[in-house]
């Protein structure tokens, strides 16, 4: 969330906020608190996170991915302390506690699906030949324990063991729910302490042992526990969803998103080529970022220089599903009058790009003959181009 200009009011001077909030177990949100929270969101949060909490420059606040955690402690730390080095600053003293709690509770009222997902992996041996029940896990020590910011279950590559997961289910619409899970391995699921799903492929001929209940859920936050084992594989093959009677679904499984955190791509001692979708530039544009912080946009399809910037960096698009509706952005000062044709050809086919220390080499077939466009730094705020 972007900050806003200083106000003449002393209190408003302190409110430069990025609301990175998550899910919280809330017993109720009073009407006056809800109205106040909406007012605060519109004033402080909307510029980055969007009018519908669907993201913009900042992440969406209703999707499943919460980098810093969706548990109450993580939320309060984010609100109170901010994130040093980012646009989110602490507003522990900028707003009274009642306002901060109202904002938190407002965000919670907009959540749906799994939150506060944790994954425990256990050795297989204590569970061999036994029906998976929650009581069976109590005396066994897990091999690993991890909070999953994606709020879906997955196993690391070649990870071996029995999975026990816990989560909160956030429900906005009352009604009948059920789990839809393809038969694979063996699974047990509890909701609010009641067993609602059980399947074991060793007993696939004994249909009477299976459980797949439809259950009622009211708006609010509910407890889920998920037990699962399958044959060792190079990947986690389980798949399943929680489904409302209307047909709406929430996934139980997904993939690790480690490394996909949005970031700024900045110049380094060696040149680099960045391929990101930028509004106003052709989709195959190559962004050549030089060590002097000059960024040159080159279109390999027609061999043209398009634009250039100095003091430049690239604000990378969040590559996570539902994280943001905004494309990558180039930050920098435009260099005027750089657009021109570099290669002329009846038939032009781009082959590859290469980095050679501080220069970028762009290799193409020009009417059947290989030619290289070389883009190199020139002083502190410019660049030069050669063709060989």
C-alpha cells in the first residue's frame, strides 16, 4: 500500500502505511468497527491493494498466499512493526489499537478457504497397517514441521513419510460442504473434531469402511485436520478440494511457491537480460539492464531499439496466481530519442542473447547471415550500440 502526502494534522503525518494483513479468528465484528475499518482501508490501503482487496502494486489481501503468515501473531507483528526496507512501515503508534484491530477484523471477514496451514511429516513405520486417526499421531514425534504460506498442502521433492496437516477453514457462506478427493493412498479428514472423510486404497473392496459425509458449516472459522499417506513418488500426487453445495471449490493441495516472491530487479556488476511483460511494450521485448543502471528495451522480432531509461530498475510482477493484477513496471528516467531500427532484413530470426561482462550480445539471423547487436554502457547515464 502506498503512503500518502503529509497532512497538517500531526497524527496524519505518521500514517504512511502498507496494510499487509491476513486471517484471524474473530468472534464478531461490530457494525461500527466494520464501518471504521472500511473508512481506514479506503484512506490508507486502497492505493496499493485495490478497491476490492484484489491487489495492485501490493499483494491481494483475499488470496491464499500470505508470505509472512496468516496466524494472529504474524498479523499483529505485520501491523505493528511493518517490514523494514519495504514501503510498509510500522504504524503501531500511528493509529489507536481499536483502529488496528478493526482493520484486522475487516480483512478476516473477507477471507475464504484454508488459512494457518501447517504441515507435519512423520515416519511411516508407526502407522503401517493401522487406520489413520488423530489419536495415533499423539505419541509419535514428527520428522519435520513447517508453516505453508501458500495455505495448500504439498510435499518437498522425494520427501518420504506420512503427512498430518492442520488448518483453519474460513467460511463466508453458510451451507452444506463436502470433500472431493480422488482415491489415492489413504486419507482421513476431521472438521471441528468430527471425522468427515476416510479412504484407504488397501480396503478399496470394502466400500462400507469409507466415509465421505456432507456437513453443515456456518460463517466463521472452523478447525480442519488432514491425515494422508501415499506411495513414495518423485512428487506429491494427492489432489482434492473442499466444495460448497453451490459448486464453489477451495483446493487442499498445490505447489510450493518458494522463490516466487515479488522483487525489484536491479543492476549488478555484470549486464543482464530481463524478460517481463511491461505495459506498452511488445510481449517479446528484451530488457537489457547494464551495470550503469541503464535499461534498454530491444524488440528481437523487428530489430528495433524501443526505449531506454537511466537510474533504472524493474519492479517484477508477482508471479503468483491472484497475487496482483498489475504488470511489471520500469522505474527510471527516460532517455529521449533512442528509438530506431538497428537491423534491416527481409527475413529476421532472433537466435539468442549472451552476457559478456558489462555488455549484452543479441544474436540474430539476418537474411540467413548471423549478426550480433552489442549494447554497452556509455558513461553514467547512457549506452552505445554496435552491430557486427
